C-alpha cells in the first residue's frame, strides 16, 4: 500500500510504497539527493545531504515568502482595478460586468528608437541559421498543424485590448521575432517558388526603421510591421492570462459587447515588493473603438 510521510529532503508531503522505504517526494532535486546514498562514503553523504537539504528548504521558504508578497500585491491591484471600474462606469446604465467585463493588462512603456544596425545583423544571422537548418533536413521537421488558429470569438475585442497594451508580450521577441523553422516551412509551402535567398530577403525587407528599445525587431509604433502570413505561430496563438480569462466570457450565454480595460504601468507582472505598478489608464472598449476614461 502507499504510505504518506514528509520527504526526508525537503519536508514536503511525499508518498512511498513500502514501510522500509525512505519517503522522498517526486521533485527531481530531492530524488537526486536520495539516490546518492550508498554511492559515496557515509560521512561525506551525511554532509552532502545536510547541505543540499538545507539549500532546498531555504529555497522553498523564500518562494513561499515571495508568493505571499505577490499575492498581497495582486489582491491590492485587483481592488484598485475594481474601484477604478466602479468610479468610471459603475453608475452608467447598460455597462454591467457581464456585457463589459473588467480586463487588466500590462503596458509597453519603452522608448521608440531607430532600429540599430546591430540588431538587424543579429536577426539576419539567426534567420540564416534557421534557413540552413530547414534546408538541411526539411523532412525531419514536425509537419502537423502549421497554420495559425482561426480567429476566436471576440477576435475584434481581443485585438482592441492588445492595442491598448501596446504589445508588452511582443517585447520578448527580441532579435528572433519568435520565428522558427516551422514558421519558414509554412511560408515555403504557401509559395513553393521561394528559394532560401528569397525568404531571407523577404523577412529583411519588412524590418521597419523604428522599433521599441530592445523589443521585437518587428514591433513598431502601430504594432507588428511583419505581414500576418510571415509571423510565427506564437504571435496569433499566444494569449496573456488576462486575455485567456476574457476569452472564457464567450462561452457564456450572454457574450460581452465590450470591455472595461485597466492598463497598468509596467510591462509584466507580478513584481517584487516595492516595485510600483500603478494604473496608467482606463478605457471603455466598445464596437466603435476604445474611449479613454479620465
């Protein structure tokens, strides 16, 4: 039968199979520590066990403290978001929470600068490597679904919310723009006449003059400057947690007609204690567009 006890390494709850078996949880680091018993002298193992166990437990303690801080910060932000909604549209008839749910998003606050030549070269070199890898073994790639998902319900509203965010998630595109071999394979299948040099020239031709500082090389002031058919599957498929939650609203009988969007000041959250992430703006998103409130 399965027995429950605390893991001898980290102290968390563990399941072990036999009464004679020392309880070790499923974490790889704990199992590694336990597996070294008998492989090294007893005295050396005792010291090794004590040090690794102390390190793992201290890490867990710090993570618990951090999780508590982040939970308090998130609760504070949630309360601020609700208060902001109540203040702006709480007394306006026809804008109830079911029809205009609250969505809080991060914000891209980086400077718009000229795209540095250094970053152009980095992107070109990475693209060259991808093309070479693809041409070396195109049949070795996964050849299942390679087309972006069709637009979900509420795609117009989702796009409107993303616009207010100004692409905080796109900032991580850096000098790779999320382009992978599978992306290039899809492009080549769409136009079999394209040769490697054509693909390289095609992507380089769409680099804009302006981009956000250290962001995706295709991230311009008005959004992505790369045509949709050339973008990585990551771009249309990714939804940040607030948008994932908003999409769930479309499974209800009464689908949203818009959204009340709170834009926080920082690019991503959660943040360490003491990092300010105030409200940068509030918008009412309707079928006719986004209206800034206050």
